[in-house]
C-alpha cells in the first residue's frame, strides 16, 4: 500500500463489517418477519385492528403488566443489592477488589440456562435451601421459592446483577474522591456526605444501570419460563408460544413490535441521560 | 477590593487570641520511611503561616495530618490548647481549600458555599445571610446560580475560599490553592486571599511550593525538606539570614562561595578560596574554624565596577573577576563573574546604562555584613 493510500484511509470504514453484520442478521430478518406477517392482512386499517385486538386481549394485557411489574421489581432489587457491591469495588483496590469483581463477572460467562438450573436445585421444594432450613428447625414446611414470582425475581435478579454493578461501578470510579474529602473537611458527617454528595454524583449510574437492567428484563424468556409459575407469564414467553405452539405469527409480530417500542423508548431515555452526564462534565 | 465590600464582610474575631495550632514532635511514617519526621511548629492566632518546600518534602502530608485526613504516627496536634490528634476531620472545624478546588459539580455556587452551614444544621435565614456575605467578600454575588463548569479557574478558586470561610472557622487550611492558575491570576489571588485573611483575622495554614507566593503572603514561613522543618522565620528574616545552604538556595538567588574558614574571632573571619584568594567573612561559630564552609551573599548585594579592585577595606570585600555571562532580565542585568575558580552571580538594577560586556575585567564589591557563613 502506498503512502497516500495510508493517509486517505478513513477509520470510519472500520465500522462497516459491524454494520453489515447487524443489518444482515438483525434488521433484515426482523423486517422480513414484520413485512411477511402484515402483508397477509388486507390494508393498513386491518393491521391496525389486529394491533388493537391483540394488545387488548386479557392474556396479553396481563402479560404486559406482569412483565413490567417483574422488570421493575428486578431493577429495584439489583439496585439495592448492587449499589453496596459497586461502592465496595469503587473504593477498594488490590486482591479484595479483584476477588469481588471475579465473583461478579465469572457467573456472567456461564450460560443462563446452567445458572437457572443451579438456582432450581437450590430453591426447589426439596432443594438445598429448604432442606437446610427444615433441618435447622427454622421452618416446619418447605417455603415456596420456585415456580412463582419469588423464583422469577431471585433468578432474574441474579442474572442481571452484574449489569447493574458494572454500570454503577463505572460511574462511581468517576467520582472525584477529593469531593468526599472536601465534604468531610467542611464538617459534613459520613451520612450527610453520602446523601448530599456521593449519592447525587452516582445518580447517573443509578439511572443508567436501572434502564439497562429494565430493558434487559422486559425481554427475558428463559428464567421466567423455567422458574416462574403459571401466572408469571412474561411477554417474551407469549411471543415464543405464538411462534412455536399456536403458530399465530401475526400476534407474535404485534407483541414483538410492542416490546421493541418499549425498548426503544427506554433506550432514548437512556441516551438522553448519558448525554446529560456528558454535559455535566462528569 | 472596594471599600464597601470590605465593610460587608464579617469581622468579629479579629483579635480574640483563638485559632492557634501547635504541632508537637509530629511524625508520619509510610513503612520504614518517615515522610514527616519529628516536627514542632507553633502557629499563632491570626497568623498567615506557610509550609514551603519542594515536592516530597512532607508539607502536604503535614497539612493532611492537621486536617485529619492522615493519621499521626507520633506526637500531638493541639488547637487552642486542645489535643485534636485523633479527632475525625469533620469534628475539627477547620475551613479547607483544596488543591483542585473540589467544587461540588452537582451544586450551584450558592449551595456549594452553603454546604458547611447546612452540614451544621444552620437555620435557613442564617444561611442566606452568611452565604451572601461570603460571596460578596469574594465578589461572586452575581454568580450564585452558576455551576462550577460555568466558572473560570479563578472564579472556582473564589467559590472554594468562600466555602471555607462561610462558617467563620478560626483556622483555614489551604493546600496549594493557586497551583492550577496562571501566573498573573496567581498574584491577584494572593493579594485577595491575604486581604480576606486580614479582614477576618483567621489563622491560615498555607501549603505551597512557590517561594514567591510564600514570601508575598506569609507572616511566617516554615521551610520543609525531606520531612523536616529546616527553618521557621518571617520572609525577610529567612531571606536575609538563612540557617543553611538549602534555605539560602531555595529562597531566591544566592551565591554560596566555597572555602576554608580561618582566623575566626568576634570581629570576623577569613575565607580562603581557590587560587590563593582570600575573602573577608563575618564572624561565625569557632566550631567552623578550619572547616569547609560556604559564604552566602545575595546577587543584588554585590556591586560591579571597572577594575582595579580596591585594596580590601575593613568591612568590605573587593575582588577582581571577569564577566562570563550576561543575562538581561528586564529589571536587572544578571552577570556571572568568575573569581578564581568560583562563579559569582551579580544582579545590577537596570538603570539604563550600558553595563558590562562578556570578557570585561571587573571588580566586585560587597559589605561583609551582607554576607553569612553557612556550614556545609
């Protein structure tokens, strides 16, 4: 390659393979699916009718409510559990930091199915936890930890926790430790400093992490399918059922559009939040 | 600073005798190494005291121990006679100005300055009044709603100062507060900080590596080097009578002419330097007789004239030399003159004359009383 060729090389070209992959494997099949399904309907108004019919069917409304409720709960749980872990990571170095980070990241590399089955072993009626509690005499009858909302929440919180921790950690690492020191030096107690300085400065991470976890949670399929009960039907499970069992591809497409729309709205919010953070110079 | 703003400032504890800080044999170790080694300083009420030293001298560590951010490994720190060595930083009640301002980015100027008051649970009306006063003092009244990212470096520095004084602490600690500002702004801020300190009468402990800054602002300076205090003195005293060669070199320009000290008496001494040359030296400790010492003399205390050198009159030195270099510094001409094997720097006020050229033979003259014998 000549010198001029080197100079005229546009680094923007490097993104082309990624774009091509995305379009080939994601945009085209999705468009194919939607076009194929909706082309069978007669005209736009018919499609609109199908939309209203499908999205107002009681089963689907229930699934949407359940999906949002479970996602919100999981988001709250990952936040409550993840915040102290991220704080610990951001304020420790050396082997303690490495150990905690290892414990957070390694499960991340394991298949979701494997992790979910592991939880089922732990949580089942005759699972490890119930047997331990029974033999200790803490409880008289096994606790219902599996095949209900509790099971779904435990499983999903576990799977999504690393996303929350790592997002919070990234924000917390960016907090200037001099600001905390300044607050102490100016007479603020540790609690006051946390409430008025540290937490507000970590708020971007809280919002970003919550949005990421929520976005991932609303599309969850494996964990609620394996660990939930009959009433814990999430929207992704209905889509799968429509495609695989009832072969009602139109309903599947409509539910997919609804899910995609929700995700995009949340993504826009996420984008705005991170944009604001850039504006704040944090 | 305008007169009216001066009067708007709170000035209630100018001379109440409080705000003394006493370091007694304070030591800080990191592993085996003592980064602050057995230092004792008594800082007076209302004094502007600077800790001056090169980086790694332990000055910032000393300030952090006073502030409570670094543990004291030996010795005690007293404030107004009360031992605070083991108190938490927030219980010490100092005002603090940090190196990179440490302005809270999520709070506006008003809330930043109000922070120490809110942390102490001050009533809202009180907060309004005091923040208003503090902002007036640093001339930032019109910037109360701004955020730090909307302020210049000098303005951020003013916010940091207002925040440190708003709760009227007896003692304010400042850690290289002007380090990030450019030179002209630095000088203005030095004057401004000094003015605020004079009005409020608080004690200031100020850390800097900039000797001009320390000399300009301080009532007294403590020069630190390798974890020890080398000298504590007023700027004038330290400049005129450094206790050792380190201080002499560190504060301003200095000639340190090496030689062997002889004939030490109460009237004076003789310094034998290279090439059989002999200089008159002031009286010194008899312990130094026969030893290698340095004769300390400031470049501006030496005069240059055309040769020949006068026969040395008592009380003066007059030696022949040759100009090796000439640097034009604007207000002064700086000559490097070789005398024997020694090179002596001389600053001559630029009064418009032609001066001397490189290669000229000259005579250097100075009063013995302006020089000082410093042990090696």
